């Protein structure tokens, strides 16, 4: 984002961003329809949220046709990294290891997932 202030998405905004990251671009109607299975919200609420996200710099809007097309203005990777850093610093006393251990303690991993994590960790040895 090339703005003076970087805005971080709220939970509702993250849901919209996830739809747009998957679709790459979409109309308000398409986003609304994708969200109806996840939450109970109205079309106008989705529209207003997306307009606010555009003002914040989280989305861009193509207004060249009658139906506006929205695109994410922030990458999924940047957003994930921001939230990971926020969690590490705020909840895990700055320790990425504590975050990883906490995440692994709460979930049953498949053999493939465990092998993938082990292979990933080898690069840090």
C-alpha cells in the first residue's frame, strides 16, 4: 500500500479479502454470495464494508463499467505476516517458537503435515 497510514483488516474485512484473494477480483454481489455461507449479513452491509475497505486502501475498485469490480490492494502473504508478527509480539513474548509450539499442541497433525514441518525446520539448523 502506498498510503501514509496502513490499515489492518478487521475480522469482517478479512473474510472479504479471503474471497477476493481466491477470486482475484469480484463484484459486491459475488463477494456477498460467497460470504452467505459463512455469516449472516446483508448485501448493503457487504457493499458498505467494501467501500470502507477501498477508502482504507485495502481494496481497489475498477469503475470503468456499470458494475464495479473490486480487487485486493494488499497481499495475503503481507497480511498473514502482519498478524503472525502481532501474535508473536503480543501473545508469545516475542518468541516464534512458542507460537509454533502452541499451534502444534492444539491440532492433530497428519503424517504428511508432520513430515512437511520437519523438512521445513531442517533449513534453520
